[in-house]
C-alpha cells in the first residue's frame, strides 16, 4: 500500500490513533455491552454462560458464533481480567496445557503485569481503561511500528494528525458517549466529517488487515503445520510443548470443532524460526 501511494505522493496522512482515541475498535463496543449483560438476572446469565462452555467455535472467531463465544468468555471473567480475556489469543489455561517439561515452573507473569497496568490506569470506566491500555502499548508497539517500517521501506513519509497533542487532549476530555453511540463507533468523527465524505465510505464497515488464517491452516498450510509442529524441534528435541496437546489442537481445528488458528500459527512461526536460526 505504501509502495502504491509512493507512485503519486511523497507524504501521506494516516488515521492511526483515531481508534484508540475515539473508540473505533469493536472490542470497545463489546466491553460497553458488558454493562448491559452484568445487569441481566442470574437465571438468564447462568444458562448462557453454561451453554457457552459447550459451544462449538470452529467457524472462526470473526463469525457470529465466534464473537458470541468470546463475548461470553469475557463476561465470565472477573472485571480486572475481562479485557485480557477479550484480546488474548492464547488464554492462560490453554497456554499452561501446551507447555512441556522445559516450562514446568511457568507462572503467568504477563497476566499479572496486565492486571497491574489496568489497575494503575487514570481512566474510570472499563472501556476508557482499555482505550488507555491500547494507547500505551498496542498503538506504539504494533500499529505505529508496522506503519513506520512499511512507509520507510517505500521511502514514504507518513504523518499522523490524530497524534497531535491538542487532538489527544481534546479526545481525552470527551465523555464516552461522544465516541460510542449505540452501534456507532467514533461517533463524533462521523458527525463532524460525514458531510465531507461520500456516503458509501462514511457508512462502510470497518475493514482491518485480517486474513483467513483458520481456513489456510485447514487447507494449503495443513501439511506444513502437521509436519513442522508434530515432527519439529520444539516438541521432540527441546520438549518445549506437549505433543499430545498440539496434536489435539490440530485435529480439532482441521475438523472445524474449534478455532485454534492464532496459537497454531504462532507455534508454527516459532518452530520455523527455531529451525532457521539453527541453520545459521
């Protein structure tokens, strides 16, 4: 995309920061909906949470069933860990069952650090605390890093007007209802600039950079996944992971009984990187 832009311009504007400042991510809306779920009577909540334990999620996390399953997982967690459950791609129970002999004394340091960061937040509501967390960690360590790498590779200068100090301070002073209004995220931006943007763009659904990882791991990458994970160095040479657990995850994922695409992909990347480093 940066290479394409460079064909016509030398400087471009990026919208990075708008999602963290004006509640643009769907997960913020999910957290907002938890307030409604919390007020449901227990005789309604308990059956829903019990049903969720047996829900088949093989359709993928972006499907309706996948989203519902993740939402109910978050609702079942204690308030201080809800956002961690929402964004985690490998929950602690799964992580613990994956680790092999080499990690026999493993403790969830990351989870405790996450909890401490959320407790030290200057924001009040759970949505605002999540937005502040993303501003401090996700935005600089993921979003801006990718943009800087991609743009510099193409010799394109990218500027981020939403990161202007005055814009940040203005957004921080706004109440949440200016940002989340019903189903509308980044509400005030739509209200302010809707007249300047074509309707088909202003009302278009948000499009991220997600890829069909689940289907790739069941199809063209299936053989590579099985060979490298089940016969690889991490399991057989260094005993970093449990063979039976990974075999179970691959089998469940390929049978569409569960969606383990993210942890399986991470394990695959780890194994391939390990093999490459040993060659050197």
